[in-house]
């Protein structure tokens, strides 16, 4: 099952940090791609591509002005829509059912105000608590639940940087142009 994320209604200037964090969270927690709708922001896309290049993996980010067509195309191709919202079914109760379907998933995270069509088109409206909070937090918790913690062990091949976990301090491995590793 391939998992992509649709970030609805990006507002240039106002949402740059949160949209960047949606992209970075999606990448770190196992999604293949983020599609950004709303205002086109090439700086965010280049920044996220740079992270993927330096840290590894095959993560992609792209812009689509028309999210309605994307949802229609995704469903026509046999994929399913998962909309993260505080009004949906509880993540802890519905994720097992979502995982039972091997179809590709498009996870929709909202912006300012999510249109009614998203709720109607989604196979699943999923709540990560019923309280207001960040779409970044909802995405992280949903992906963690969907992948059952296996995202902790993802291998981001081809990166030039890798953190070595340590109780104190920072240990980073770097690969030079000859692919030689240095600490």
C-alpha cells in the first residue's frame, strides 16, 4: 500500500512553517509523497526536496492547484481517501479497518476550512482526539498507528547525513562525494 498526503489550502506566507512540517512528518513517518494545494510555494518544495536529498529516501513533493481533480483521479485509479479531522471516527478504533484494505491511501490534512466535499469523498474521516490541535500531530499519530511503529526502522537510502542515536551530544555521519563516511 502506497501512502500519499494531500495538504489542503496552503496559504503562502502564513502557512509556510506548518506545511513544511506536514511534509517532513509525512516523509519521516513513511509516506511516499505530499501534494500541496492552495497557494504555490516553490521555496517549501525546494526545501523539502533538499532535505530528502541530504537525508535520503525517495520522498517526493509536488504542487496541484486543483485538489478536487486529484481526489477524483485517486479514486478512479482505485485508491482510497483518509481525511484527518476532529469530527471523524476515533483513530484507535478505525485504523485496523483502514489497514485491512490493501488499496493505496491518500491522507488529507486540512488548512483553514475543509470543504464539505472532502468529508463526503473520504472513505474514512478519522479523528485523532476530538479536540482542536495541529494537523502535523494528527498526521504523525495516524501514520504511526497505520504503520504500527515500523516507521521507526525505516531506512532512508542514499542520504548524505545520518544521525547516530546517543544519550548526550550529537553524532552525525556524513558521506562525501566519494561516498566515504565521516563522523
